[in-house]
């Protein structure tokens, strides 16, 4: 197991899911209303704010970007706004 230091020590990281192609890990931060991604190759961390106040994300799963996924919320960081 490899520990990773997150930018905010009080973020309360909770859930983790292995990303597509096993190239990274998605995670949730309950206290900061954020979803994060760690690239395993270079340990770069990207964080995405959830627009719903006090959402407290506690679960996450990685899936394809099909418009037919039964999802509560979707994050598509590689697509232009409105095309997720």
C-alpha cells in the first residue's frame, strides 16, 4: 500500500475506486465536498468541487462514460462542459 498526502489535511477522505485502465484512483473528500483523482504514474492529484452544497460524497465507482449509466452524478473531466 502506498500512502498519498492530500492537499487538505482536514478533507476527511472516505471512498476510493480504481480508475479506468488502472492508471489512477478516484476518491471522495467528505469535509471539502470534493472528488479527487490521483494519477499513479506521477502522483499528480486533481480535485473537482461538487456544485451541490454539503453533498458529503461518501461513495464512488469508476465506469464508462455511456449516457445510459444509471448514475446519481457524473464527472467527465475530459469532456467539454455540457457533454457529460
